[in-house]
C-alpha cells in the first residue's frame, strides 16, 4: 500500500522534474496553509469509490467473464466519464484512455485493488502538492506555490500536470510493462465464452 502511494507520487514527481529541467516549472514558496485534511479526505474518498467500482467491480467481473483484453477495453472506456471534468480537451480524451489502461493493468497484474487505489491516491495527492490543478480542478489547495510556463502540451495547462505529454508517456510505459509482465506470468485470462 505504501509502495503504491509512493509509486503514484513519484510518477507525477517525474513529470514535474522533467518540465522543471526544461525551465517550465518554478517553485515560489512552500506552505501548508493552503492545504487541509479536508482536501486530502476528499482525495481518499474519490479514489476509493472510483477504484472499487471501476477496478474492483467492472474490470474484475468482465475479466472473469469475457477475458482480460475485453476487460482492459471496458476499463479504458469507463474512464471517459472524466471528459466532463473542468478544462478537459481533446488530449484529455486520450489521457483518460491511457489512465484506464494502466489502472486496469495494475488490478489485472496484482488481482487486488490495493495497488491501483494507493497509486491513485499518491497520484491525486502529488498534483496539488506541487501546485498543479487536479484533473482540471483548481480548488484542491496546494503545498508548493509555483508557476507553470510554456506549451500546454508539456505543462498540461488548465487540466493540470496529468495533462502533460510527459505524464501520459510515463503512465503508458507503466501500463505496457505491467501488461508484458502479466502476459509473461500467465495472468492474461481468456474469455469463458470461447471455452468448450
């Protein structure tokens, strides 16, 4: 659980560090005055509900019935509900599909909800921690007050750092690696509909 949280936090951190090296992120000050336990509680609840429903129920049941590949596709599609979040755009559409793929793979590889849930929690905590919007929402508070500059493709713009091409790339790599490991270890489930 701790590892999943750190994994999610470090994935966002890597994106922040990348755009910092490119000169598009500037930390101005650090304070907890703009962040409260209330914000963190909201993040915990939101991640728990989403992961229990999307991964713990939908992906798990569809994988058992229709196999892993259909479960991955459905897991990607259900994440498109986020397209209605504030400041979503065309790139967001593709990001949510990538998010759905990688989160589904975390569940499929471990067969447990804990890795995707705590990764999600670390992911959600890291964005306002670094002063970024969270999935287009700008009222989640922050710990590091900062300034983002440069192309939205790199910084994520109003969507937040998760809308960055770097974040999407890192997330894709995680999902692809997990798929490779799941296939190598025989964790890809075939559809029961085609079994005799």
